[in-house]
C-alpha cells in the first residue's frame, strides 16, 4: 500500500488491514537518526518536526505505525522529500521520457506549465514515495520507532521494529525508476 496524503481514508481499515508492506510519504527523521553529512540545512538541529500527511489524521497514522498485521513500514520522511526538487534539470530528463507513457507525458506537460510560473521548481514528495514503492533502493533507510510529541513527529533507532525511515534519496535512481529508463 502506498499513501501520500493525510490518512483519513484509512481510519476504518487501519485496525483490520493485513499488508506485507506500507510505504508512506510522511514522518520525520531528526539529527538522532540522520548522519550530519546527509542533513538538509533547514532541518539541521531538529529531532522532531510537524509533518502534514501524518498530522492530517494522527490517530490513524499512529495505529498504522503500531499495526502488527503490517509486516514492513517504509516512511519517506519530510526531511528527505524536501531535498528532491523537480527543477529545469529534472524537467529535461522527463522530456526525454515523456513519450514512453501517458503518465509521463502528463507529468511533463503539467510541470512545463508549473515551471513557467515558478522557475525555481517544486518539491517532489509523492513521486519520490512512488519511486520507493517501485524500488526500495531509491532511498537509504534506518530501522526506527516513530513517535508523536505534541504536533511534531520524530523517530529513534529501534532495530526489529519493522518500521524504516528514509535518511537519503538517490535522485538519479528515482528519475530512472519513474521514467522507466
């Protein structure tokens, strides 16, 4: 199962679901999980941080994170997603692949319009999570326990938890996976 938005639509099944793997765009890996050389400057010094998707329905997020019928949970964390930017460079790579499928063509055309108005680019959160769903090696992960403190989310290293959070993304591999290269 792949999720990339607040989890409200899963609240009724979160206690009944039987899944091998859940991949979610959400969660946060702080300084206690991410090595210094991999930290994005805007998150350096943080252990917890609000995350939109999990905060949209924190009860369901916590239930899914603790659900023993989900064998593996892979979280594509906020601090890794914010390092992936669909910019002009990435747009050129999608241009080469746009005729391979209707989805790639739609992505290319939509981002062409977007980049005309916002040339700095757009964070590519959910597509990164999709790429991870197709190939886990797009990101490096650490096994953690995830927790909520107030309105913020964090994680700490916890071998055997079955929950893995991203600490780094291979952007070139993500592009190859998404463009079926």
